C-alpha cells in the first residue's frame, strides 16, 4: 500500500477551510466545477472532469478537524482508496495534512495524481484566502494528461 | 520505506529538460538560486535555502533519460534518501517521472516536501518552457514552513 501526502497552510480559520471541504459549493470552487451530490456525513459526492470522475462517500466529517472520504466509484486504481484531510491551527495558518491512502501500487497514474493533488490543494488555499480557486476545467495543466 | 512521487510533462525536448537537471545554471533557475558544486557524474551539488540545504551526490546521469542523486548532507530525514528523475517522450511532451525515495517514515516534514517538490517541478516546467522558473527565494509559498 502506498500513499500520496501533502501539506499546505491556509491563512484563514479552520472553519473556513472545513467549509471548503464539506459543501458542494466549496468543493466546486477548488476541485471541479462539476460537483454535486451530498457532502454530509454518509452522503456521496460526485466529482466530474472531462475524462471521467470520482464518487466519494463521506466517512468522517469532524468540524474544523477532519474529513475522510472513501472512493466508491471512479478509475480502478482509486476505488477503495481513502482521501483524508486533517486540519489544525499553527501560527496564523490552518494547516491541512492531506493523505490519499491505500493505492495498491505506485503506477504512473499515481505519480500524476500526486502532482495534480498538489495543484488542487494550492487551488483550495487560493479559494479560501482570496475567494477565487482554480477548479477544473480551469485547473493548472501539468502534462499531456492535463 | 515511503516515497514521494510526481509526474509532469514539459513541452520541450528531453535534452532541454536533462540540461535543467544536470547543470548548476539549470538547477539554479528552477530549484534554488543558491546552487553550486559539481553537477557531473560523481560530483556533489550543494543546494542552499534560507533555512538550510541539501548536498546531493550524482549517482547516475544518463543523457535525456535519467538522473539519480543521493542526499549526502541535509536534514536528517533526507540523508540517505535518493531523488530520481526519469525522462521519456510522449506526444509533444517530455515526461518527467520524479521519485524521492527511501524516507524512513511519513512524518509531517515529508508531507511538506511532497507539496514543495510539486511546486518546484512546476517551476522546472516553466523554466524549460518559458526561460523563467520560480527558484528559491522566489518560490511559491505553500504554508508557514514556506
């Protein structure tokens, strides 16, 4: 099992970051504009991109502390993996510890997803700090796989 | 042992990307301006940042294909780890498969380094594509740890 790890700091409150992770409106403004479903505990959120998408079941949602999703539909490599956001305050920042865990093997798609997650987390940071993120389809292109 | 993985695509030739990975001038223009040493096979390259830096021994340098460094000095978590860049052509892109491997455990500093590597690799992409990267100290701030 291998994991993707990231850490960003957002100069805003944990509540603001939590809202961007647990509302369809928030998620649509940093990850993909084509987001719908139920972002509450036990709900399933549908994230869509031009080539496909991901359905995430919300396993944990602890205000200002933790969000945990399980991938219930999407690319084969993603199904059954979990996406975790841990929030904490440090200096004037809300620190987001991100972990996409449970990949079966480190194939090339995992390399790609790791870098894409970094750019989407920077989009989350920008959204919460400035009100304007860079969700798909306006996301930063990193390669031929977009 | 845990690894950091990334994948970017650069719209330029593998030779151009290889040059940015194997010359002090190239490295100084995407990772940190304060770079010196010997970037040739068997040499040691010194990368410095405001809080400290890394010394990398060049273990492999296969033109347009592969660069492998071993961390011989730097933060304790980095010493003995290896940094690998594999290059290949795909569509109109030079694909860079990046792997910083051999971390003993996934501590918070590793989360941070994963995200920083992503932003530095985007700096490498920008340098090769446009002639202008974002090396330290002009690098993108991602958190309170910079």
